[in-house]
């Protein structure tokens, strides 16, 4: 059985993905400073969030169908 992976709520997506990959698990528990489980993350969701487009960049991309007057 794999050792459970635990993460702090402040863990970055890259840190979470690396920890789960290194431990060869698909899920990690998020724990508070006392060690109580407050949630969990999955490797799939973590990777999906990492590769998702940044919505703040939408304003910076020009629409190719719009021309300047």
C-alpha cells in the first residue's frame, strides 16, 4: 500500500502534482497545521488546472475577426 500524501492548503499546484507523481498515487489529502484532513485533491484535477488557459489572459488576446478603424 502506498504511503498517503498530505499537502498544506498553501501548496502550489506543481508541488501537489510532483508529490503525487513521486508517491505514485492519484489523490492527496489536504491537512491543516494540526494534521486534520480538510479536503483532498486528485492528480487529474491538479494537472487539468495547471494546463487550463488563464482567464486573465483573454483580455490580452486580440480577436482576429476585429480590425482597427
